[in-house]
C-alpha cells in the first residue's frame, strides 16, 4: 500500500512549515496593529522663551488642543540648542530642539510626549522678531488615567509667528 505523502520530500515540508510560521507572525503583527489608532492633535499656544544654560528655554503656555484623543489644555517645555545652530539658507538660523509636551495638563487623563527635531527661522533678520517652523519626531513616554500604559510615535510641526503665537500639529499612532 502506498502512502499519500509519498512524493513529499523534507525540503517541501520545511518550506510549508516556514510559510505557516510567516503567516502566524504576520497575523500577530496585524493583531497588534489593530490595537493602535491614528493620533492627530492640533493645538495653539503662546511661546515664552528665556536664556538658559546652553541654549534658549521655551515654555508653551495657554495651550489648547483638539484631536483624536479629545480636547483640553496642554503645556510644554522645550530647549533650543544654540550651540548646535546652523544656517537656514536664507540668512537666518536653525537649531536642534527637544523637550516634552503634556496633553491634558491638569486632568487625570494625560499624555506626556517627548519631542525632538529642528526649529528654523523663516527667512532672515532678528530672530527675536521672526517667525519659526519646527519639524520634529515625537514619542509618547508616559500616560495617566485613560492613557495609562499608552505608547506611540509620529511627527510634529510647530509654526510660531513673529508675535509668539504657535500652531502645533502631531500626527502618528497611539496604542493603549
């Protein structure tokens, strides 16, 4: 009597096992992806800056946000690394920037977001009287309340006008 598996060879069996493993890993990754959602946050704030060791410290005050995680107040604390400044190609300057933003400040449901990237003066002239555009990456580093154990990442823009009013946009993913 002949076996129904007579034509199978070891390499064919190994190839099928490898395919099964690939499908299992892909399904697991897809399941994790389903736990995440798009994160889009838009906000406005006022920039208050002052000299600090090694740079310019920036406080984001009076922040108000809205987006896929709700709406509320936010604050932020950033540092512009003046030692790392470089030309913007228009007669102005750019510099690395890094810090934290707290979405939901003053509530039990908060997201602490680390940001890092570069901020560039728009054009030339006195930086104290100029507008700036910042492009950053962000990562969710801590959450409380509804956002406890959250993590996520994405990109951000910070557009500050010459009167120190700023528009913030964060776009990425968050998992809870």
